[in-house]
């Protein structure tokens, strides 16, 4: 049963407690609102202002679990706060830990401040949860994929277009990296895990993965410098730094170029161009058919 009064009060108090700069928004010089405006929260939660406003006014239909999850993430709630929000809306809270896709507030605060840097938050299976705008411009909208194709490792072996962003001479090593990483996560999570199910599906579709799987390699790492062939700015050589949230098995990947280098200048150009250009095959979002290492899994 939904607790409309409790839900409305909790949302208002959380909205008032958050400052614009806490979520990567400009404060402005004539701001009088305490905390965030309703329209700002609605934008962060990917919903209409009218829908969100009705929740704060104890009106409207009961929000779905998906909508509540979006609100929890948009308001940068902790796991305890997220669970409380779910219960106020009359839903059972989602699982915590390894299968949770709720990004911690601390990780989100870091991402929100990387406004001029390509960065993304991914799961241990390489599923993109959040990206900075420049991250989308660099690698495409990874969060738009559905099903098993959400995993970059799965796409690597099942969708040839996913390789267009990387130099052909790097493909062999990257295949070994993704196969090795997938095997490590399968072993870590065990029989019946989502990792094992993803591996079995990918193995059924890829001869290359089956050959690599038979070699039983583990611990194959990305090179220190990752190379991209971007359709708008050309070749890029970027360093990837990784921050790990061990409780959620999430990784924050941050891509940087050496100052003064050609890649640095091209990355600056990409920040101006953004993701507004015509995407190539490597940037097209391919919808899937229905169906924590401290190193980058990209």
C-alpha cells in the first residue's frame, strides 16, 4: 500500500536538502529556492515536471518500481534511503550488492563534477549505468542498450559494429581481454549467476569466443593507453583511470589525454562537437533481441 503523505514529505525533504552543485547543476545568481526546483528534480529523474509535482502533492497514480528507481537515482539517495522510498511507494526494495544497478551517491558526485571529461560508470559485466556528456560523445550512448547487449563484452563478440571504434590491429588483444574478464567474473560469481548465463549465450553465438574460452586465459589486461578511432575527430590515445565501488561492484572509468598531445587537442575538439554529429556504425545503438576487477572492462 502506498503511503502518499510519507512519500510526498520524503521527496520534498530530499529535494530541499540537495544543492544544484551537488548534482552538477549551475546554481545561478538569483536563486531563491531552497535546494532544487521541482523541474530540476524531474529532469534528473527523466520524467515530466507535472508527474513529479503530483507525487509531492499526494496525487496521481501509484509510481512503478522503475519510476521509483529513477527518482532514487536522480535524488542521489543512499541504499537505505532508496529502500525507504520503495517501501513508501508500496514496493519491495530491489536487491543490494552485486546485482544492484543503484549507483552510490559518492560515485555520482564524482561523475557529476567531470563535466569536461569522458567518464562512465559500469558494472563488472561492462554494462553502462551512467556517462558524462563527453563520455557519450566518445563511445556512444552505452546506457541505451537493452538485454545482454548492455554488456560491452557481449557486444564485442556478437555485434561486429561494436569494433568500429577501435583500431583493427587492437582487435585481437581486446578479444583476449574481454574473454579473460568474462571468465574471471563467471568463476567469481559461480554457477547459475548472471555472468554465467551471459557467457553461455555469447559462447553459443561466437566462434571466436569459443576458441578463446578453450585457451582458459585469465588476467589479460588492457594496455596502459587505449586507442580509439573516432568518426568525428580521428585517432585518440587515452589513459583510463578506474575507481571501484566494492560494495556495488561498480567501476568509474575516466579517460584522459596527455596535455599538449594531439589526442588532447582532439578531445577538446570533441567536447565542442559533442555527440551531435552523424553516428557511424560503431556509435549506432543496436537493440538486443529479447531474450570487480580494478581495471577497465571497456
